[in-house]
C-alpha cells in the first residue's frame, strides 16, 4: 500500500479518544444551534420562521461538511489532519458565535429604528457566522469513521458506534444549554464554554498525533482569548435607560425605564408586555386596561368576584383588576419564571390576592378546579399567539372554567384593513360561546375579543357605563368610555382553529408580509402600551 495515502491504525486508547471527540463534537453542534437561535431570538423573535431558518441552515452546512469531511478523509487520512479540523471547529464556533452577538447587537438598534437594510445585512452576517463552524463540525464524523475503521469487516459496526456516540452527545448538547447554561450564564458564555471544550479536545488530540502541529495549535486559544474577553462584556442589547436584562430558559428579558414607569420587553423588544408606574399610576388606557371592560358586556352590572389571567407577564392586568375591583382572588399563569421574578423586582407584583402559577397557560388552567367570572388571555410573543391557545378545543376548556355569567377576553393582533386573524378567532369563539364582541384598542394594532357565557348585546356596555357609580375608580370609567367608542363589528370567517388544524402562524406571516409590502416598515406603530 502506498504510504502517502494510508493512515496509521489507531490504538485502542487512540480509538477511544476518537469516540470522545465525536461525542464532544455532537454535543457542540446542537449547543451551537440552540445558542444561535437564542441570539437570533433577541432581535427576530421566536416564530417558526426563525426556528426553520436556524435548523435549515444548520442542516445545510452539516450536509456540506459531511461531503467535505469524507473527501478530505480519503485525501489525507491522518490523525493530525483530523484534530486540526476539530481544533478549528472549536475555535470558529467561539469566534463566529461571539461575532454574531456583536452583529445582532447592531441589528437590535436597527430593529428599534426599523432600518431594514441593516437588518438584512445582519442576517447575511449570521449566515456566514454559522457556515464555518457547522461545516467543520460536519466534517468530523465521516473523518472519524475513516480513521477508526481498521478493516472492511468492522466498517458497519464502527460507523454505527460513531453515529450513536455523536447522537448521544447531541442529546446532552440539547438539554444542557437550554435548561442550565443559557439561563445561568447567558448565550455568549455558553458559546465560549462549548466551543472552548471542543477546541481543547482538538488540541490534545493534535498534540498526541503531531507535536509540531500541536505547538502551532496553541496559537488558537491565544488569538481567541482577547476576542472572547471583549465580546462577552457589556449587555446583550444596548437600550437607553435599561434597568435589567437576563436570559431565561424561554426568553430574553429586559426592563427599561421611561419617565416614571418601568416597561417589560421580551426577545426582539418590539412591544411592551407589561408596565408599572410609580405609585401604581395608570397614565392612559392601554391594551391591558381594556380587559377591564370584559365583564360589562353582561346585562347585569355585578362586578367580578374572581379572575384568571393566562399570560400574566409582569402582572399589569391583575394589578389593574385589583385597583378597580378590590383584592379579588386572581390566579395568574405565566410560563416563564424569569418574567415572574422581574415582575416581583421591578413591577411590584407582590399583591397578596394575586396567586402566581408558573407553567403553560393551557396545561395549568386545566389543573385548576375553580370557576371564574373573568378569564383574560394575553399570551403574545409578538406578533404571534401560541397556536394551542387559539383553538376550539381550548376555548371549550376555558368555558368549563367560567361561571354562568363568565366572560373571556383575548388580545389579538391585526394590521390596518386586514382582520383575518381576528375574524378567524371570532369564528372559533362563536363555536363555543353564544356572543362575541370586539374592541379596537386606539393607537395600537390590537383588538380585544370578548366572548360571554350568556347571550349578550353590545349595547350592554353603554348601558352599564351610564349606570356606573360616581365612586368607581376613574380608570374604569375611562376604559368603558374608550371601549364604547371603539367597539368594532365582528365578521367571523370560515376558518375554525382546532387542535387538529390551526394555521395561526400562516395567517400572521401573511398578514405581516402584506402589511410591510403595502405600507412599509415606517408605518409600524413601534413600541407602545
């Protein structure tokens, strides 16, 4: 056999180290994927489009890596070449992911200013940032098979073992960053930890296979160190008057100060999700305030005696209900414990009548055996509603948790002259409830849909306003006056959302794209309450 094309047969210890390398590479590949998605989340949100882009790009670059790795393994089937690839993969995963975080910080400013050219430029940058590390990681498994196979008779067993070990590593790379490292240390530090571990594995293998190459390989961490130090400093986003930021298991969370009020921003930060003003002041009628109007669609003026809030966020809705109706029992369900903690620290979410329940809005509601006079649903990840909170099946579960005179209020998005999502949700609600009413919140692209357990008439809202006691909280009067003026006709569509079929994101994607093409980004209302 020609020595120039043969590779030294690995010892048992060398083969075991090869398996360890494949394990760490599999772990790092998934960690890079999830870390990249979390970085993108801070600017572009968490829609299926974002996830599809990340997963699609990872698969594309892995495919390219498999081809290149197999070709290179046949051309240069040497351990030194293999561990050089591993070292470069570890180096590039740290360098380019941290570079991505810098690009995305600039993109965050562009999003806030709606500078579309900068946004597109940053997306291109992210593609290049993923290309090199993921492609190099894709090279590792086919190259490892070439090195590990000693004769054709064991090729199937060895290749199966390598792919099994790689997948085993991928499992750890799925759960470890999402459940532990990103919430505790942040996405940038997570990128450094996984990439540095892969780099270390590559350098040790390179040192044992070729000492001279191993010495040169030590330049990689020396080059990487100043960039890692510089690019992990400071905040993830540079927002003026930012009080707090963190990365939870579910969201990138920000609290910013504007005047006398604190505001909660999530992920891409293109909408406020809660606010709290000093002394509990409510300076204007907002989306959350409009939820107060829901019980007044009933003919009876009896105020609610309890409530449930699906999508608690930092507690704006239950705090305003408490202000207007007194300390009635309120169960607030919020998926993200990080948001709840921010609510306690910055939004005075400490009222004794508000029972905070951490978990999914559908699952946790079904675990409660209470019936409520009001249930509000405000579970946006702008501009999306979780699909499982929009279906006929879910609203049947909601209706089962309502008292005989109970009402449900849902926050729904729209675009000017495009109410398809509202119409579909109206049609879905009407399959469960006898009456549905709509209030367009002024100054926003939000509509509050109110469905009632009893058959009700929209004129009840005005009648109840006229009968309000003079001693009621002024906020309630302002809300009802606004709601009466901004009631909108309902126009149920033929689309019914069910657990089997709920094209919520398809409708929203079409709605957003059509709006941007017709009106342009400057027509967006921007941040607002």
